[in-house]
């Protein structure tokens, strides 16, 4: 099972975690894509994924099944998490890398995840096929050649997400950014243009612009569980800050929403080991 495998967007590598039985790291061209725990799908190794899990945990009553749509799959860590923590959830993943998904099916037991479907397609094309008000949760965590596709972050696509979400639904997006967080500010402004409520989660060093890292944004037409999420991430082993309301507005300030016509490219990480 461990080894290197050719996939659509490079060379994938599967590496067993010697310190954690059942744990597997999936990378593409040296960039970590997913960490999957086959024995305990509720275990989220990457801190930014744990923060996304923290938001998911507090949505609705915290236990009922979710209709979830995932843009970007790789090892499908969060679909596995939702299946384990929200039994009965129905989930659909869009991923453009067919050979990578087939690798995950064969080597990381993807077929065992209940009520999970995967379609090999571009995220925007896939979302365009979904019905209005058909999802409780949409998660965008998609990277191509170490960078988030800029078209995933635009105003036009965010409006498509809002169309697909039910009135009480939530949008979660993972953004990778560096010093200054200029891209993140524009993504936050974009989300705030479409949704009435937004929150941002980031490790303090990333938020201060000291290093490249992941920023998680959540957005919804209804109030988000800000207090609960803020308390959870503040007490984590690797604490994060939660910005919402006026604090988040101050963060993105006069940043302009991203549009398709801007043609903005998301930042590239400074090195292969940034996650």
C-alpha cells in the first residue's frame, strides 16, 4: 500500500503513520493533501481540518444527518468524519482527479463510507448540476498544484453555493494564504457579500501574517454558532482565533469581493512542507 502512484495532477504518495496505527498521509507532488485514519474516522490530524470539524459539530442540533456537498475530495477525510459523527448523512464529492480518487478507493477503503458518492468533475461544473435548496452543508477544500483554484473563491461561484444551500445551510471554505492575508481578506469580503453571517478561524501566527497557513471561513444566511466554535478552538491543543461580526468586518475592511473577471490567482506556499 505505501508508495508512489501517478495521478492526473502529479505523483501521489501514500505514507503510513508509524506512530498512529491506521493513519495514512496522502500527498501529491510533496504537498500533503489528506490524513486519513482508517480505524478512527473521527480523528482529524490536520489542524485546519479539525477547525472545520469544530464548525460541523455545532451545526443544528449537532447530531442529525446532513446532506453534504464536498468540492475537492482527495482522501475524503471530512466525508468520513461526517459519516461517523452524523450517521445517516448523504454526501456527494466532486473531484477532478479520477486516478487519485481510484487510488483512495482501492488503498484507503473509500467504498466503506456509507451513503457517499464521488463524481469526477470540476467543482464549478458539478455545482451547476445541483438543485436549489438541496444541501445542508457545502465544503470547499480543493487545491491544484499546491494552490487553491481562484475560480472557487469568486462572487459568482459563491452565489451558486448559496443557491444550492438550504435556507439554514452553511458554507465552509479552506483558504491558504501568506503574510498580509490579502487573498483571504477578499475571500471574506466575497462571502460577506453573499451571506448575512460569517466567521473566520485561523492560528494566531497566520492571522498576524507571520507565516503561510490555512484559514477557515464559514458563512450562512442564519446565525452561526460563533460562541461555541470560538470556545472550542481557543481551548484546542493548537489554539486558533475566531473572528466574527465587527471584528471580521475590520479584518477585511475595504477589500473588494473577488469576481470571475478579476482572474486572481491564489497564493502559492513558500515550500512543500507548509502544512
